[in-house]
C-alpha cells in the first residue's frame, strides 16, 4: 500500500486540516450548515491517526498470528501496548 509516509498531524492553525510535512492530507471542513465544529475537528484527529492505527493493528495481527501458529497465548510487550495506546490517544484525545 502506498500512502504519504511521515507523521500526520492536525494543522495547529487550521484545526480541521490534516498535514504531513507540507502536504495536505485532508480538509475536514464541510462548509455545510448543521455540521458541528467539534465533529469536524474530531474527524481530522481520526484521519491524522490513521497511519498510527494501521501500525497498531499490524502489531496486533502479528501477535495473533504468532499465537495461532504456536497454539499459545502471545503476550504483547510494553512497547507494543504503548504503540497501541498512543494511536488510540492520537485518534480520540482520550
């Protein structure tokens, strides 16, 4: 899969835009009545976290695959759990 590599971030000056370096990844401003500002900002945060969430899911996939192949419970390490927690925090702020 090819996508823009790097740290996707919500633009600090335009909180509805997602950027990676100088590349605009997404603009979450709908410009439509009835769409709440906090919803647009939450959408931007979720999009910005997409690469981190993908990496976290791939970590889980590897752990599950290992456990299935070895008929054992594979315990994730602290580094893996920190990666997953950081991705969720980036997406939700919680």
